[in-house]
């Protein structure tokens, strides 16, 4: 059994059981405790396994330590978030008018934007930099550039709702409301990732005033 295969099996066992000791993993995989500890150390360095916690003992002897997955390991296992989100939007569409559904998406976008820590005052570009950093913390893979006319283009290479928005364009209202709240100006979408020959969404932001200050 190769090292990578052993580590994958350790991760799967921790996922299935929730927790395990070195002894339990050693017995299950048929390798020595020293080998298990070596792999656990490597997985901890990768941020996939949490720091061990001592297991309560009622008898004398060396305490066992309990190992669990780190939160960052969740991406290794299949998720059906896109399917669930699609079904939720479909259900909302059955009971809400298009206008009310769009308004609901916009409220979601504004609530997300309210979590950002942006400068209260100063140059527009300061707020722009902080807003793009916030978007990237959410996984948007965003960047910006200024046009000759003084407007700003926001490029989004990784829409978190990509699989859902392709079939439910109302979801795009989340991003439009999010950007509007972050930048204090309504965005104009000039390219959509869901159309042919476009690999990303592009929004144009006109600063609130010509001096580029907030």
C-alpha cells in the first residue's frame, strides 16, 4: 500500500467514524502504529487532520490520543450543494413571483456584503481593494482594473454559484446586490460566464463621484 493510498484510507476512516486513535487506525489498516503516526503528522502539516486530543482513561497507562478531521478536509468529500441550491430555487420559483424571487436574492447579496470590513471613508480605490479582497476570501477569484474613462472593471473568475446560476439566472442578483453594496454604486454586467466564449463575469463600476472619493 503506497503512502498516498494509506493517507487517503486514514482520511476516509476518520470521516466515517468521526474520530479514531492510532491503535484503531493501525488495526484497521494493518500497518504499524509508527507508520500511522508518520502519516498523521503529514496530514496535520497539510491541514487535513486536527491536533490530537487525549482520550480519557480510567486505568493506568499511557493515554491514547483521538484524531479527527480538520474542517479544511471537508472539500475532499463529495458535496451536492449545487443540486440542493437548484432545487431550492426551483421551489421558490413555484411559490414566488419573479419580482419577489429577485428581491429575495438581492437581500441575500446585501447580507453577505454587510459581513465585509470596509474603510468608512477615504479614496474609492481603498474601498475597492478591500472589497475585492473580501470577494476573494469568499472564493470569487476577483481582480480589478481601471479604464481610461475612470470606471473600474471587476473580473470574477470563480463564481461560487456557477452551476446554479447557469440554470437559474435569478441567482446572479445576489452578486449584483453584493457588488452594489460593497462599492456604493450599482454594477453593470458587461460579460457573463454563462455565455459562449466567456470564461468569467465582468462588471463595470462607476465611482459614486468623479473625484473617486467616497
